[in-house]
């Protein structure tokens, strides 16, 4: 989108770049996190050596996740936790 500007040092702009070298900080929204968990191409974020590097999950605007949206967020977070924590324990 900004062809004449160089990315900030460490900034990854494409999914391909992120898959090759998963970022230390992933900024996403709940819909994209859902897609990341589902797409086989995005498994490097959650599997293998990178699964062991998850330390924090930051939810911006968490107070708006009420009702059905809150339930969906809770399930998404559980799925993320199950996927990453099982890799950390060495489960298959």
C-alpha cells in the first residue's frame, strides 16, 4: 500500500513473511485469529518450535465481548490455549 516506504525494522507485511519467521508479537483480531487457527498454512504460528514461545494474549476492548460474542471469544481462546499448550507439553 505504501510502495515508496520501507517497512520498520522487524515489521512483517505479508503472511508469507510471517509464516517463514513468526513474529514475537502478533497483532490480530478475533476473526483473523480464527482463520489462523483453521488454515493449515498458518500452522507455524502454533506448532513446532514456535508453540513454545507463546507467553501472553492481549485482548483490546475485552469489555465489549459480552453475550454471544463473549461465548465465541471464550471458545476461541480455549482453542488457542489447547493448541499451543498441547505443543508446549509435547502432546501430538
